């Protein structure tokens, strides 16, 4: 039985409108438990208008992404730091 979540790779497309770097390989540190890991490892729940990514360690919300006609909203308060790697 699944809880219906996707992995963080699903965020690569939507977040490419916000970040120019590859986001799925970015390393996020959870503001709740301090766990660091690739954003691709986050548990992502999707909806037609956006996504919610949760920490695989403590289940805290890492980020919320929502698209609306007036614009895109990105709430990253659950991420203490986000390290975007650079291409070699
Ligand atoms: Zn956590």
C-alpha cells in the first residue's frame, strides 16, 4: 500500500521556472530535524496546481510550490539551507 507520494525528481520541471540550476540534485537541509539530502529524496505530494515536498526523515514540509494565474508561489521555510551544485 502506498501513501501516494512521488519522489523529489518530479519538482525538477516546475522549479526550473524559479531556479536556473538543477534542483533535483540540490542538497536540502531540513529546518525541522537537520537531515541533509538531495531534494530528489523528498516525499512529494502533487496536486494539479502545485506540490508539497516533505522530509523523508521527519515528515516536515520542506517546500510548497503553487501555480496560479497571478503567478507562482514558492514557500521554502522548511528548508534551512539549499545547496545548488554547479556543473563540472
Ligand atoms: Zn526533517
